[in-house]
C-alpha cells in the first residue's frame, strides 16, 4: 500500500482524511493517466455529492469530460466505462465502511482497477501538486472540460444483469426474493432487475439519508434480512453492502450463504455447462477449508491468493480464469463484468438454482462449512505488527495445538485500523478459544 492508496483505492473519514483536495487531484490524475472521458459514480453517503463535485472539478480542470452517472453500484461504473467508450472511471464509495467514511477508486478503460505501479505514479503526481505544479500549469478558462449527466446509467447496468439471465433461457418467475439494500446504491437497481426477471420482491432499507448506509443492515449485518424472510416467507434472501459490489444470500430458514458457498455453487454449475475455464476457481487464503474440499471432490482446482479482490483479479487475468471470489461475498465473474458485482452474482446464483430445480438451501449443500472464528481487533497502529514477537508466539502456540486439523491466519485490514484474527478448527469451541486468545495478545501488544 502507498501513501494514499490502500488495498481498494483511497479511503478515510470524508472531509478529514479524504479531503476535497485529494478528490480534485485524483480527478486530474484520471485524465492525465487514463484519458479525457471519465465516468464518475457514487453511493448514497452524505459526502458523496461533495467529493463527486471535487473529483469532477479535477477532471474538468485537466480538460476532461466528467460523465456523471449519479448514484449507482460500483460495478455499474466499471460497466459504463466500456458501454460509453470512456477512458476510465471514478467511484466515490467506501463500500461496506460506516457512513462517515468515503473512498475513491479508479478504473481503467477496460473497467479494471489500476495496477500498483500506476497508483504509485498517481501518488507522486498528487504529492507534486497535480497539474498546477507542472511545467505547463493550469489550462485557461476557455480550454477546460465539462460535466455531462449520464441519464440512462442505471438502466444500462440493470439491463446488463437481466439479459445475462434471459440469455440462458431462464427467468425468476415464481421466486420470492427478500432484499436488503443496506440504504446503499443497490436501492436503485436490484429490485428492478429481479422484478424484470419475474420474481416477487419484498425489500427493506431501500430509502437513504446519507447517514444510514451499512448501519446495522445489508451484507455486513444479516439480522434484518433474516427477520424479513421469516416475516414474508421468501424463498431466498439477498443483501448488499453500500456500493453493491458484493452480496450475501440467505435460505428460507435463515442459513447464511456466504461467498464460499456462492462460489462453490457457481463453479459447479459452470463446470457442468462447460464454461469453467481451466476447471479452476480463484479464492483467497481466507476461504473456508470446506470450500477447498468440496471443489477438490468435484475435480475443480482452487488457487488461493492474498486477501483482496485485486489479487484475486490479478490471478484470474494472468491465467485466464473465469471466476474468483472472497468469503465476504465479493465475486468476480469475468464473463460478465470486470470487477465484483453483487447484482450479477445474485442473478447467476439464482439462475443456477433455477436451472437445477433446487431450493437455495439444497444448492448450498454442495459444501460443508468448517467452524471458523474471525475476531477484528481495533488497534492504535498497525505498524510493525508482523514483527511483534508476542503475536508470533501466540500464533505458533495455536498452530502447534491445532496441527493439521485447523489453521490460523492473522492479517491487517487494508482499509481500517484493525488486525483480523481468523482461526479454523474441527470444532467451533476450539476455533473460538484460539481466536480470542490470539486477539487478546494482539490487543495488548498493539495498544
């Protein structure tokens, strides 16, 4: 990670850590490093308008055209870059983070996130003061760019998802879907797509104030979805995070279908249809051991990367694989989009369920989840945690006791001041005990 860019763009508390000046310079950088036509989209955060204005001003000050897509899921911006033949895209969103945060991520002309070396060059550009500090200086007023609203942005994105299902000769007639939009960008898209495919949709958290995104709802808090399913008797539940680049699903009896289950169902369906490139799936070191075993039993190879969708995507592009994902519900289906797409993932999962004439619970039974405990430890600073001997000793002790019946993974969050402790074991009690023991050491060592 660099000075500004973390594992998923630039992120921080809006107007404090992520400032208008940074957004302005990133807008300039988008034009300087990608080209003049830049799509800009945002989620529902209160600070979205402010940062959108600053980023668009940066684009225009560099002589570019800011194509304003408004509130739209992150994958919608990636799709629009190609659909509008633009040179790049800017997404203003902090994904699953709390409302006071915001973030900015950039897409290239193919809708892919930028590689590390380009981000490093952009950081140097920002540190140098952007175009204002360059030899040629700023453009005069009669040479700056303009902003153009993209009026059919949401329609283009929704139609893409709908047609992906119809092209398989399927629809969702007779399916009752419970939807939690998390007060985020999917409030404008997911219900529309599901209903166009014939489903009955009962939704919550489709309204938004800018201050309620991700607050005790959506893909990071599934209790409201579970209650909704119980109340309305839906066949399946769908929950998105704030920018809808991920999705979590739920069965009619409240069983959580996380990214590992979704990827397993999709991979098996793709293999059966002959469209699973290399009979291989990509996941991260955080994926459940049950996922790996289910894939091996089906003759599917699992490639594991570092945590972060960018590393999953890098492996997919390098080897030509079609599917990769994370346990958090972030799924990349390169046959359909260049980045994680919660709506597309939900559509393809439900298509697989419909094609197999199964319930969501029956489809998810393809794998058995090994008990896994994840503890997020908030710390004063993440600096030096990897070299801390107390933490290393605690991890070694847990690994020695677990042997080959489990595993331990400790890593720093790329976007928050957190150390994540994950322990997998043959039974839940051992997983919890070891995770909490290590977390206690982390907390005291990094206080």
